[in-house]
C-alpha cells in the first residue's frame, strides 16, 4: 500500500514502481517495501513519471510556477536535465523503445496541441499536431501519452467539452481511432506487441470498466473493472530483500600518512537484518578492466531473481590485500555542522563482502555462506561472487583499505562524520531509511597544524545528523 501515491507506473522488469507523492518523485519495490524519495525540488511539483525501457532513467513532468516542462533523471536519483525546450509547455512523457528519444504532449506557443519528440541528450524537438488539431476539431486538452513499442502510433486521452476520449494517432499525425462519445474514456496503455490498447471508461455511478481495443479492427470489449496501470510480463514470486543497516562510526584514530597528511580513521559496520541475503554476482566482459555486478534476490518458496545494475568491481592493489572490490558499498563524509556542507569525502577502494562477523544486533544467523576472497591475487579473473547473509556484519577497522578521511586542511570545530551504505541505491533493499548513521566530532589543533590534532567523539546518531 503506497498511501497518497499518484501517477504510479511499473518499472520495465515489473519489480519496482515509480510514483508521485506530495509534489515529489518516489520509487518502491513492487511489494510496497523499500520506499524512497528520488527527487525533491523546492517550489517545483513533479508528476507523471515514465520509465525508460532499460529502467535506468525516469522522465517526468516538472511544474514550475504553474508551467510544465519535461525532464529526465537517473532512476536511482541524482541531477535532472530538461528535455523539452522553448517558451511553451510540455508534459506527459513517454520513452521510445531505444531509449534514445522521449515523446511528450506540448503547446509550444500556448496555442495548438502537438506531440513533440526529442533526444534524451538534448537538442531541438520535432513536433506533429494532434489529429484533431489538423482536422480543425475542437480539442481542449490532452494527457496520458503512450508511445507504442514499434514507435508507429501514439495513444492519449483527449478532452472535448468536458468529456474525455481515448485517441490513437499515427506517428505522421493521422487519426486511427477515437473512442465513441459521449463517454469518459482515459488512461490508455499499450500491450507489449502494440496490437491492443487497454483503457478505462468511467460509468455514471463512478465505477470504471476496463476495455481492450484491437487496433486493427477497432473492436472493443469489456474485460473487468479498474484502471490500467501497465501491461507487461512481470516476474512472479515474492523477493526476500536484504536490509542493510549502517551503524554509527566508531573507533576513531588519527594517524599521519607517509606524505605528512593527517588522516582520521574509523571503524564501519553494516548489518544485514534481513529477511534475505545480500548476494552479488559479477562478471567481466572481454576487453573490460572492470566487472559488472548483478544482485541475486531469493524468492519466498524458492527460486532467484536477477537484478542487473548493482555496481562495479575493480581489482584493487592495497597491500597486503589484493581483491576485486565492490565500489562505493559505503561512503564516508565529513560535513560542517552549521550548514551541513560537504568538506571531505573518502577515497576508499571498495569492499569485499563476506560472512566473517555474525554480530548483527538482535538477529539470529545460520552458518556462513559467503566466505570467498573476491578472487584475491587474480587480476585476470572474469567472475566472482560475494555477499552478506542475514545476521552477519561487514566490519572494517580504521585505515583498512583507505578507511579514513584526510583532515589536514580542516579548521578546528565540530563536524558530522557521516557513513552511508548503498548511497547510490544500486542495491535493492527492504528499506533505505536506515542506510545512514553519523557521529558528531570535535577537531582541535592544540599544538598547531604541524602537531597531531585531537579528535573527540561527542555523540552518535542513527541518521545523517541529530
């Protein structure tokens, strides 16, 4: 149950959902767990998310001072870029199959409605008037744009004198179908092969009937009640997600590097509190120096679902350890207390995940499962597996494999030392709100910059600050 969610749309693999809530964009696992906000922009209302076919990008409508534009951002969150251009409005995006292009509804000059197509990398859009605009038929508005898989047709909801109809236009602008009036038809969704279209009809009593249109014949039939959200083959089975819990920093030590830099070292602990294992499988394509990682999710009742895009492994030379390391499993930051400005970020080489410490608080665990060495001493390796079982902890002590921050240039004062597991959201989890913890520390230079500083732990937090 996703309370307050609107404009919900399934990811291409059917395992995630993107939605709008409170003017921001969110995603969640298909079972409603793992809810996280991927975009929150003050004074901007985000809506109408649309996944790219690869699942890597999300296009959406951004309303700024009441005027709409189409933008794209990475599905895991990050900076967005504008796709639509010009002084008019644009909304309701839909990706091409490639996905090199995005189509969207637009009023370039505040006048006639059209469908624009633009490259996701930017540049001028090409536009085609809606079929009713071409024919001189009065149409007030349009929404719910859906681009067919073969990119030959567009379906959308048209608004006519307060009523709605589902319209299908060819890519050249010819009208192929318009649902009969008077009616309240909306929310068109294409079948995977593009031969059929689902949409709903709002009945006088407020209920909805779900209709299927066969485009070749123009015939429709009622198949039930409800509103279509998506139409695709989705994997079955309930995933058992891991739950990574970042503990606050501990074990602070200050050391001097061979080059004379002052390094603040610390221990990092990340528990897997279940209900599923964190299981990583990585393979190195021929000609590549890195391995691409996928996450394997165990399914309740047996079976495994493979989720690509879990990150990369690099072969790291960090004597006396020589491993293939999963990069950015945990990131470390030093932030100023008064404005939370980032001052120092880690240069850590990565992590080799394994079941060495069965010390997750309050968790029972079975025998260790992941006890590999991440292909130690094998830079030529083409694949490896690693992970963390339920009840186990990935524990790294201070200064281990670069487990420190360079504080040489940091003035005396108080700072937040922040640890973030899965900071880029590359790993699928049951929840994400416990992926960060911190410590308030005081840095002092009683003997001047040439003498070792004193770092004092003031308090710890189960959040990025408290």
